[in-house]
């Protein structure tokens, strides 16, 4: 388990009642827990007993957790429910961090807000100051500078969202678009108002009229749309951010109107952790939950380790020419924390950049003020990207449209490169 405070289990626990309420809290926090799993958990705990705290945790973990992304939520609900000595403090920090007299304000840890919300069920716990529970208490709030709910969600970190906020965020991501301008090619198409004369077609027309030239045929440069290729890190430190990016990628791949709204010829998605997985065909499913479930089932390394260099090498060797043959735009979503040899990582990034029309790196670590490229993986990758941008909230994903419309926009790359050279 994580670095949580030691748990003191009750001397005479009400097994069925406690496990039933615990399962309800997990269900409210977003886990798919049914009656069958509750019955299985009761039988498993009865067989395993309460001789060890660790065995009790992993016994329930095996019964209720079925997907890697559910581990963090389960750990937080377990810590809060099974009598953590700082139970009230954690609950108040997650739900009401600004209430006077409880504790100093702090940001909720990952999934802690969802766990507290599931346990509290929208009610205030006991022990609050009396003035906060009195009916009719009026609180004056200056709303002149407040933002709407959606505006607040746009700047909220994906990792700190509650269950309700995540659901609303998914609906907002489904409405986002990522338009791109068409590219000019060497080919030319007939155009009545074109700027270039097509002498071959003009002479063919003259031959049909006995050599008389009635009009000059004109042409314009033909255009085509590029491919969009997304390489998404699904390691343990990136799981929540990757899920939101894949939600966004599904919306782009299934946008109604095709080229009129998005402008992409094809959308290709790849996940990588300890290995590279092509999830393009799963993203074509109309239902986003079914698409992500199928992608998660195929990507067996979800919330595992990170081998960025090896995965990029596999992509450059096996997939680069297939999906990037005509100048694709590449979105690389990763925190860049890799322990591989920086020389190999730099070489693979350089090859990826040369194959792409535009390489954009989305890094959730940019959410921290004063971010500096200290990790060797980031220092090896940064020189070989065209744009370096944040990727931790909706606002950062919306800013991608501006980055694509302005190829000269390098984001934070210039500032970070100056730090490297200094």
C-alpha cells in the first residue's frame, strides 16, 4: 500500500454491514461493484480473517478492483473508511479545505476528493464549528470575479477532480474540436478562377474546335489534410491524464462532419508504457466507454513502468512509414520521466521529429510553477520537439488548436531551452 497511516481494525467488526457500506462507498466513487462482488468479499474476508492489515487490504483489493485505474480510488476509500486515525482531517481537507478552524488549506491528493465525496454522500461530517451548521447563516461572497462551473473545470487539474467533475469533464471533452488547415501539394486541380494556366488542357480544348482558342484553362494548387498521430504514455504517473487525453482523442476521431469540422485525414492512437500498443481501431467505436475499455484490455501495461526510448524505437521501426508518410502531426503525451540511456532516447526523438510535419509534446508536469527540465529524459527529448506545452487540464487541450494554427508557436520550449543552455 501507499504511505498511509497505520490502520487500527475494530475488535468486534460487523463484517457484513461494514463490507456492504464499504462497497457502497466504492460504487459512489466510480468503481463497478455489484452484489456478487460484495458476497465474494464477505466470503473471502471470512476465510482470510483479520490476522494481518496488509492481507485484509489485498483481500478486498482482489475482490473489488478490476482495472488498474481503480487502484488509487480504492486505496483512498479504504484509508478513509477503515478508521484512519486522521479520518476527519482528511475528509475535511478533501471536501472543505477553506473552512475556518479545521486545518490549513491544502490541495486534495489524487482520488482523495472522490473518496471523501463518496463517504460523505454530500453531507457535512460531525465536528464542524457550530456557526457553520446553524441554519440561516448568511455568507457574503464577492462574485464579481468568480468563474462559471465550466470555466473553473477548464483550469482544474485532472488528477484533483471529483467523480461528478470527471463526468462533466468527459462531456466537455466530447464537444472539443481540433481543427487543422489543409496543406498545399504539388498537384494542381482545375479551377475557373485559378492563378496558373493549364496549357495542356487548353490545347486539348482548342483541338476540339479546329484549333481556335476560346478560353485558357486555369488551375489551383491541390490541398490535402494531414494525419494526426497521438503517442500517449499510460504509465503509473500518467494514468489519469492519459485517460482524459484518450477521451479527447476519441472525440476528435469520431467528430461529426468529418473534414469539415476537424480537417484530419486519419487519426491514429498509440499507447506506451513498457511496450507500444496500437489502439486506432478501438477509437473508431462510437461509444467512448466501450472504446476505452477495449483499448485498456489490449494495453496490458496500463499503470506499469515506462520505457519511452524502447517504445519510440518500436514506433519508428514498425509504424512510422505507415502512418506518417505524408507529413503527419504528432502529439506526444508523456511526463518524460525515463531512466533509459539519454543518448538512445535523444536519437529516437530526433528520428520522430524528422518524420513528422509538426511534433508537439504535452507534459502534465507543466502544471507546477517553476517547472525546470532537470530529469535526464526531459533534457534528452526537449531539443527535438517543435512545441512544448502543458497537458493537465481542459484549457491546455483547447490551446492545441492555437498551436496547430500557428506552427511558429513553440510554447514553453524557448524558455526551457534557455535554462538548459544556461
